[in-house]
C-alpha cells in the first residue's frame, strides 16, 4: 500500500498514474476525502477499488458494511 498526501494541484494523480504505468502489476486506486471518514463507507470503497484490480477480490470479500450507494468521482 502506498499513501500519497498533498494539497490539491501538487501532481499526486500524475505521479501515481506514471508509477502504475511503469510497473508490471495490477493496481487499485482509492481516493479519499474528508467525507469518507466513515468506516462502512471506507470498506465499501476499498472493496470496490480492489475489485477493479482483480474482480475475484470483490466476490471473495464479505459484505462488511451495510449497502449504500457509492458516490462517483
């Protein structure tokens, strides 16, 4: 896991996109903001991100939080 934290406009997205493009692995991307300070929402978003890297993960992970709509970024 890699955590990148910086103010808006400092190139976080560009840095991570370039890094992911240079590795020969699947990657999951999870962007968080202040509104995501809820454990249930965090788990749902984490599972959704991991499912993008490997769809088997989404099927294998239990439903750890009540269902609620995910907001699209």
